[in-house]
């Protein structure tokens, strides 16, 4: 399991205002299949959100696509 919260925080800091909503909407079917419920409020609270590596990587890649640069964990 990997904590996706830092990726979302990075996307917020480097992307446009509704980036979290865009990511969650695009991956809604994947999240439903994985039985994961993530809301923008969960991300704003900054609590750890543990995901399987496959889903973590999908979110990371989509965040990179929307931001337009590779993810870095340096906030």
C-alpha cells in the first residue's frame, strides 16, 4: 500500500484549481472497483490515503498528465 496524499498535494500546488476533482472524476470507475471512496475533502485534510500500487500509479500518471510535468515529492 502507498500513500497517495503527497501526490494530490503536489498536484494542488502545481496544477489548476480543480485538478483534484478532474483526477477523481476521471478515475471514478477504478476507485469504485477498488472499493475506495476519496473526496476532495479527504485530500484537503491531508490524512494518509493508502492505495494499492497499481491504483497509486494510475493516479500519479494522471496527475502528471494534468499538471504537465513529472511528479516530485519535494513540495
